[in-house]
């Protein structure tokens, strides 16, 4: 199997991840959670808009 730069980078990233802790994953989870809460709030609150027909 021939090693490419991408495969080498992936191996290095996988071997370094236990030393980094949950930082990146936690950031991603928090951002997705905030966006999801904002979208859910918008979806629920848009039904309360008064229609002036």
C-alpha cells in the first residue's frame, strides 16, 4: 500500500487526538447546539406572528 500525504496526515491526526482532549469535538457540539436552538426558536416563534389580513 502506497502512503500518500493525506494518509500520513490522517495517521498523525489520529495518533495525536488522545493528547488533545475533547476541545475540538466540544466546540463543534456547542456550535451545532446553538444553531439548532436558534433554528428551533425561530420555527416555534414564527407561528405567533400576527397576520394583518
